[in-house]
C-alpha cells in the first residue's frame, strides 16, 4: 500500500489511476478501524480496481465538549490492517494539511443536518459534509463506501452528492455487529465492561421493533413506544432519541408501510452510541450482519 500524507501527492496518485482507466473506490474513515470498516474496504476491493482509504480524525465534526482529543488513534495499527486487506492507497493527512488556518468555506446540507444526531450535535453534519466534499475533490473516486450505522450521515451524503452533482456512486454497507448484537463502533472502546453489557439494550430495542413490524404493526408511535419500553429496562441508558423516520429525508413518519428507518441514540456514562434498523416496505427489517 502507498501511504500519502499530502493533498498534492494524493491528487497525483488518484489522477494516475483515472488516467489508466481504472475504477477507483474510496473508503473515508477516522481510523480506529474495526470489522465494520473492514467490510467497507472489502466491498471496495471487490468492486473497484483500486481501493483508497482515508484516515483523518476530522476536528470540524466534533463539538467543543465532545471527544475529539480522546478519540482513539493508532495510525500504525490501522495501516497494518489496511496492508493486510491489500488496500492500494492510504491517505493520512495532518490537520494542517486538510485545513488551512484561513479557510472560510463549508458544505452544509440544510434541513437534514438538523435531524436525529444533528439536533444534539449542532455543526456535526456540516463538519462531515465539508470533509467528505474535500475528500471527494481530492480523490475523485468512482464509488465511495459508508456504513449504515451512521444512517443519517449516509442520507446526508447522498443528498449532498445529488445536490452538488458529484459524479460518485455512494454505497452504504450493512451494520456489522458483535456476537451479542452491539453495533461495531470506534467508540465502543470507551465503555467499561459493565456499560459494554448494558449497551446491548439498543440492539434489543431495535429487535423488539423489528419483531412487531414483522408481525404487521405499522403505526410508528406504537413501535417507538415498544422500543422505548425496552430501553427503560436498562436505567443506566440515557435515551437521546428513538425515532421512526423516512430514510432519505429523515423526517418522522406516522406509518411504516412505505419503509422506514428506526434510529436510536443513547448515552452510557459519557459514551454516546447510535444504532438503527431499516424496515422495508413490507415491514420486514433487513437482517443484521454479525462479526466472525
Ligand atoms: O463516518 C466517519 O467515520 C466520518 O464521519 C467520516 C465519513 C470519515 C468523515 O469524517
């Protein structure tokens, strides 16, 4: 794998790939790679001629009281993993390289960016769309890969790509889960062993909703009531939201007949976790993908 740290080098390497007529896939990450990221990398390797992975902990998407300074970072380990996966190009720029101190331009997807996590994390999605737009300009990939765990992020990036005519296909890969159902997340390392056990309540609540939907329940209010009831069984979970929304607009829906995204966010101690399940038009949820 070639590891590049400057924008000029990365642009030149990607230009070469395009000139050779090869299909280029990009997996944007903030490092602290886990099986969820590796599933994206494998999808890129399987469908593209050249796989590029960016590793950049993006300060713009963290609020002043959030975990930017303690976000897990282990570049050496991440690069070793990407080497094992036979990634072609690694892009690991510094903060100074990505953000000129005089910058004043941002990319914002209005409306969607204030929904779900955007409500409690003002500016978060603006930070995500700004860095992703920059990465898209630097790499100019044919395809970019994102995880379904950040369902709102995926919807917002799809909207940005449509609105700004990026000629890039967006692939959203299923959530990868631990054996007990907890969604893989770089932030799971923050959990104490006790919180780690408690956090499975998110998956249990979503599975309760899936079961009810599979049995024919169509009323979003009823699904939310049932999901919240499961979360309340774990009093240490501080629920932020449990919502049933349209997976593209992120607006609440009253009825799931045309499909819906069921999304939850809760805090365990100081760690904020999110999870979701996509219900198809028939009410059936997409099956989970487990690790190992
Ligand atoms: O999903 C993430 O890890 C980040 O939000 C992303 C897309 C790499 C942008 O920093």
